C-alpha cells in the first residue's frame, strides 16, 4: 500500500519516489491496471465461446428431459424455484466463489485438486513431477503452508487404503468429466437440430440424428486449430445467444406471467415436494441439467484465468439463464402441456428461425466447452503419470493449459456420433447426462472440503457449512439420477468404468516400475567400483545415457555394464525435465555437472511446453558439449589446474570425434510362474497399454544411426 508523507511517496519495499515523479508513477500504475482490466475483459469474452457453452444452452433440453404428468401452475413455480437456487448455490457460490480459488498452478478440475493435495500433503501414491526451483514458478501465498500436518493429513499419510480410495475418487471424477465431454455435444446438438420438426413435422428423427452427426464431425475436425482461434470464432455466437434468449424470456414474462419472480422464495420448493412427494423427487433428474457445464468453469481454468471466468459468469451467463428459465416457465404456466418441446414453443413465431439458427450454432459452441475440458484433464493425467501417454499439442505459445490431443479428439468424435445414432431420443441421453453432471460435482465438493481442511486451514464452522450444504444438495440430486440408470444412465457408468480401469492399470504398472527402479538404482559409489574393475573397459566415443531417475542412476546402467563390459570414454547421464512454463531461459535450458568420476557427467535438459525439442542433426550434442566446455572452464574448485582442464576438454573433443551414441532404456516386466494372479492381470494389462502408447521421451531429432535401445526385464 502506498503511504503519502512529506515530499515523497513511500513504497512497501522502502524505495521512494520524488514528489515530481508522483503523477507519472500514478499514471503508469493506472495504465498498467487499465491494461490488466482490458485483458481480463477480452479473455472473459473468449470464455463465452469455450467455457460456458454447455451451461448457457441448457434451456434447450431441461424441460424436455422431465417426465411431467399433468403439471399445474404451482408445479412450474416450484420447478423454477429449484432451478434458480441450483444455479445460485452451485454456479455462483460453489464454483465462482470457492472452486476457482483451488487451482493447481493455474489448472482446474478434479485431478488438479488431487494434485494440489499431493503437493502439500504426503498422500500421493506415485511421486509427483515437481517444478524445478529454477523455473521461477511460485505458488500463491494461500498454498504456502509451513505448518505441521493436521489430523486429517496425518490420517491419509498413515493409511494406504485411504490414499488409494482418494486416488480412485479423483480418477472417477476425471472419467465422469470425460463422459460429460461425450454426452454434452450429443444432447446439445440433437436438441437444437430437433427444432426442425416443429415447422416441418415431416422431418424424421433419423434425419435429425444424421444432421446432428454431421455437425459434430465438423466441430471435432476444427479442434486442431486451438482454443484461441476457436473461441474467437465461437464467442460472437455465444454472445448472440446469451443476449437473445433472455430478451425472449423478458417478453414472455411481461406478456404472460409478470409475477414469475415470486418463485424465488424457497417456500415454493417446500410446497412442490409436499404436493408431489416421490414424483417431485424423481423430477430432480431433469432439473439437475440446468447446471450442466458448470464443472467446465473449473476444468477449463488452464485455458483462461480466474477473473475472466468470474466476470463472464456473474455479469452475463447467470442473469441470462435466470431470465431465460423465467420466460420458459412463464410460457409453460399458460401452456401447461407444452413441456416436451419447452424451448422452441416458447419462441415467438416471428423470430423462430433466427433463434433456431443461433440455437444450432450455440449448441455447437456448447460442445466445445466440454471438449476443451476433456483435453485439459487428459493432459493433467498424462503429466502426472496416471494415464497412458497420448500426444498433447500446445496450441498457444503463452498459455500452458491450452492443449489439443489428436487421439482423444477422434475417440470423442466416434463416441459422440455413436451416442446420437444409438440413443436418438433426447430424454434417454438426458437420463445419462444427469448421472455424470451431478457425480462430478459431488466429487469436486469432497475434494474441495479436503483442500479446505488440509491446505487452506479454513475455520471448522465454515467447512461444516460448506460441506453439509452442498453434500445434502448434491446428494439428493444423486439419489434422484440413480433411478435413471436403467433408462440410459448406464452409459456414463460403462464409459467411466472402462476409463477408470485403464487409469488404474496404468497407475499400478507405473507404481511397480518406480518401486523397482528406486530399489535397484545405481549409486555413484557403486558405479565407481564397477569402473575401477579391470573387467569394465572404457571405449572411445561420447555416450548420452538417458535416465528418468534424478537421485541416482537407472538400473538399466547396471544391466548394460554387466552385459557389455564397457562404458564410453565420456558418458553423459541425461535427464529430460518438463517444466510448467512456456519457455525455459537459455541459461537454464541445459544444466551440467561432474559426477566425481573420470569422464562421467550429469546433464539435465529442461524444457517448457512451448519449447521445440525437434532439433536438427547433432544440435543436441553441440549444445550440451558447449555447455560442458563452459562448465569445465569456469570450474574453480581448487583441485584442477590449467593443464588438467585442457586435458579434460581435449578428451571431450576426442570422444565427440570418435562417435556419438544415444542410449535409451526400454523396460518390460517379466511375469513368471511365481507371480500372483492379480499381478499377472494388472501388469499384463499395463504392458498392453505401455506397448500401444507414445514414448515417454520426446523426439530430439537424433539420427537413427546414433540411437540405441537397451532392453531390460523387471521382475514382476
């Protein structure tokens, strides 16, 4: 905070500004603030085309998804009250005010919450890939916790079962969100295209399904261009939708039921359930769809930022939904049996076709929000080593979370088209949709509560207020949508079980592999003893030996020495380290050091998501050896004299001229007769996944003639 005093302005860092420069200082600060606000406004506009599509287009299918039987005016008022408070409590309070603050280095979503917990409490099953201190990244002050672990943190650290359950919950949330990414495009586009059947009853359901499938295929084909380009294309569409639908809503409110907002009173909810009992409870399976896409606000956090998402929701999305649902309800109160087509029939005839066009385009945009969220959670899972490696392309040079995965994209496309052609009916898809929508939210509530307890150290009274309120609200919704499982709700469960089995099989194999490598890693002392043995020869040449172990050396090295009985004259143990930054500074890109043995060095190549590692020819060798020469020349440890330094550099140059080889390990598990049946199944499944996924090491543009793979079998 600036404090004026005398002829100076005193700053928090004890620097002072002369009185004459005061106006310039304030002008510059206001200019910077203005640029920040403008940047947030532009980004908030972009979020309309990516984040909020699923949420703001939910009026297309909420009322049509309900199995209403002879509804009355009081029933509609009760339903609107439920919708209003669901949007307010879950959308505004839970996500905008609380969840968006629980990011993990800018990333959101259920797996980001799990990663956040693992960074602060020792509850992870596998070691996390932490950011190197040289990267310049720092956590927000609210996450820097130097206090001792509380009782819950200690409980998770002691209990392996509790940690595995927590991991399973995070995996389930991730899988459900992916299921959401399959169902959102299907139900949104199908509901919008179904508007053709109003003016043209002769249009068949099969034609509607076919048109919807073609639209979705076109959408998935443009994903490779990146979120930024897609959002600039889609945001005007969503802006038009966000403005036009509440305008129609206001028209219906004024012309048909001006007193609709009396339903905001929670008393209408109580009366609704007292009057309808079990039938009212079952209708919650339809009203839950009003909050569809809210999880995308959190999961898409990596594509934008917290302030832009908050601004867009509070000032545009929330009022638009409140007015649109109010207008729909006002129309239905005067047309009690039109709920099966509750959106298009509430559109006045003169604007029907313009709204139909906007609705169809908006449904396409709605699909984008969950597709982007799916890319984000897949990328998080791959980075944390909980999902088989797939290709992840960063489509922005300045936004780490903006990603595209070709394999994920085309699998989603096939599944979305299959859902449309297989189900066909919007109500059946709505039944399946409700299951994933509310289960993801319930899992987020549980993980957020753990963050409040173990990281934020929130006062107990606020934790209880949050958890009890949202657990009851979402728990009631879960109980209602579970009744829809036989009517289409089985689909997301089937998808989630398959995905969860893939994730757990990969996790189990990775856990066993890491355990083996840590137990059998080669210490520098052991390597020194091996090299001093007359059986091991030092052969001419320069060898880059790649290893993923940073504390010690890979067991593959021992396997290599035992069988080859040799090591190159100069051997550089190289680790590739991925950092959560756009580009690593040139002076931090390559870090080298001596390992205390003649001709043996360590090297870490650090790279960010926007760095290209596809270097031409011997560029990698050139860069590393140049850094190594600089390191040798600048080393002044008081032991090496000028002659020895020159000799070391000469040996390095001779080794380089003798030939360069890049050695990578390729490991597999050996499943013997003594292996337990459980390990046979899980490790066999892991080996299948491992054999069909991408390499863990990025391509370095190394010539094929210089590559060598050393295979090794690990005992299962």
